[in-house]
C-alpha cells in the first residue's frame, strides 16, 4: 500500500485500486467507507433520508466510490478522524479478495486538510507455475494450454513455460476443488486437482509433460 500526503481543501482521501499479481489498475472497483467518525455518520444519515429508497442502490455516494478508467477513487469533504475503507469487485464475485485499510484524515499546521493518497491492492484468486518437458527439465514448453475442467477458464504458457491463471471463481467461504487439464502439441495430457480460495494465488504449480510416443 502506497501512502502520500498532498494539500487539498476538498479531497480528503484518494488513491488507486491495483491488481496484486500484475500491478495493473482495476477499473470498476468499489471502495466503501465502512467505519467512520460519528460526525460523518450523521451526514450520511441525513443523505439517506434525502434520497430515500434510492440510497442503497446508488453506486456513487459520499461514502462509496467506483474507480474510473484510470483506476482512481476519491472522497471529498470528510470530517477529521479515522476511516476504514473496503475495496472489492462486486461484479466479479469471488474472483478477487476484499481488502480493508485504515486511513486517518487530519489537519496540518495551516488548518488545511491534506489529501491522503493510498493505493489499495486486490489479490485475484489464481494459480501459477511452469510447464516443462519431462525428459529435459530445463526445457520450457511454449503454448501449453492450462484449463479448468468443465469451464472456459484457460491460459497459455509463455516463452519461458510460465503460466498464470488469474481471476478464478471460488467458494464464498472455505476452499473449492478444481481440476487443471494441461495439454500441449506433441505431449501427453495430464490432469491435477487442487483446492483454491478466494483472494489467494497458489504458486509453483509446476508440471512436466511426457512426449507422445511416435507411432510408425
């Protein structure tokens, strides 16, 4: 989490939501204030009365923001005090973790409210590893296909034989069992079952494929 402080009388908290494995920005992430000073609670209560039944349906509120095309979010005119932010990707189900972070809004010696800049990192549910030739363990297999059995979730190994299968659907609580199918031209297909959990990346799921026997 990156934290900086800028001076701005309007914006109290700002930042980006990033993907933990690739460090790319995440568009459409929801950032909510889930704990706050009493003064801000009172402000939200009045807003809720003002908007009535629409309040809960609003995607953008004083306490709820959606990251834009640049991955940024910001909250303005917040009372001084401590806030807890929760970032998530509701539209992606259990494919990413929910992350909470604590931010303090305070004034400086000039009685101005500095902007606290904080980057929030969401971890995808995923699996990664390397595909190699069983007869030559240092030889990577390029363009091997790694697929979750019974789904369209798949990826291809790169020039070094490395693969990353990210953003997988998992159980809302506990573990889910998935079966990987690994195949490549000229090699025997293999399968492997393992358990995945929301917001965790299983590393070093490496596989060595046997070359297919040539038939005369």
